C-alpha cells in the first residue's frame, strides 16, 4: 500500500525582486514555468517517519525532519490529528541546490501523496495553504503549468501559455544557497532604491503567444547579478550557451543552474551538446514546458 507522486522542476522566466521586507523576505513578481524534469515521491505506511533518497546528488539531500517532504507529512498529519508514520522515498532527478525547486517539489509531492494515502480529503485550497507554510516555491510545485507568483512567490495566478518552450539546463559543479543569494542581492542593493517588482507585460504576452523569440527578449532575473557575484564561473557557462545558439541564457532562480531557451528540440540538442563539450558545467539536461504539477502515478491500494 503506497502512493507515488511525480512532481516537476521549474524555471523562472522572470524573477523581479523587491527590497527586503521587515520579516526578512522579499516581495516578488515570479513567473514560473514547470518543465519536464521530475522527482518521484513515494509514501508507504511505516512505524515512524523515515526519509530515503536515491538518484543524482542524493547524498546532498537531508534525510531528517528538515527535509521538506518530511515537513509536509508532519504538517498534514498535524492538521488531521494523526502521526506522520510513513516512509518517504524520493527518486531524485531534479538538480539539488540548483535553483529549480527540487526540495519544494519533494514537499509538494509528499503532501499530495500523504493526502491520498491517508484519505484526509483536504481541499485544494488547504493543500496550497500548507504548501505556502512550507516554502515560497512549494505551491507552484503542486500546481505546475505556468503562473505568476506574488507576495514572496506563494500567491499564484495561473498564466496562459500558447505553446511549448524548449530549454537546456546546465548543472554547475557546486550548489548555491538561496538565502546566501538573497543576502548578496541585499548587499548589492545597498544605497539604491529597489523598484517594486512587477510582471513584464511583454513577457506575459510572449508566453500567451507561445513565441520563443519574444520570450527570449523578455526573460530576466534580478537575482542573477548576486548569483554571479558569488559564483563568477557561471558567466562562462552562460557565454557558452549563447555562443551555441541559445535564444536566451539566464541563471535559473537563485542558481547555480543556468537555463537556455531554444527554438525547438533540434536546437536544444545542439545547445546541450555544445555545453557538454564546453567544460563549463557538470551535467546538461534538455526539457520542455509547461507541464503539469504534482500528479499521482500510483494510487493507494483500496481496502
């Protein structure tokens, strides 16, 4: 008796960041696109809460109660007066500490899986509320597709997308801490006015039209200078992707994964091959989006 949920990675096609708030967070205009790199989270009844992980970089994934998948099980169990006695297994394929919301994906996956396993019947709104408590990117991991995230990214407005966008992702040789990147953003912003974050109208129109050239002209990431400040070698990866013909190149979220928008699958394959040969990154993956959010693959066995 188990439930398996597949949950996608994300790329931020726009990440506009406001000044630090009194609570330490930042207001965002965060345009998410879910892409076809997936973790699978399986929950099975157990004597106590336990987390295991397998796949690329699994050794970097915490297996204690700080793991977002464990925290999701604890949060849902607490709401329904039960103990979170499950074995959570994560089959990891989303880069770890890569700015593609792999940890958030695992949290959303575990939440949906535990809801199905336990038959709690939580509403979509309640699941999204728990997701927002877990982290800023977790609600989008549940929803998928494309969305504008405001507040600290957790308040979602679904967006229309008129086609499929083809991406190449280059994984760096080491990770970057999201809090460290935001701290560097604040340091770089000292002494200047930081504008209110607003979604780009040309970018939203490009998504709706399914136009890769228009999207390439509009993508942006306010955290990119901070990520490059902490990890200057990423500039070499970005340059290699541009030289290979990518329509746009940017750091994904807080990094250090770099994202390259291409025109079609053949272009993606060519850019991926050039990046592999460049020696500027550890691994390279191609993926398209938008794709669905957290999805149950293997439902709980009945009675």
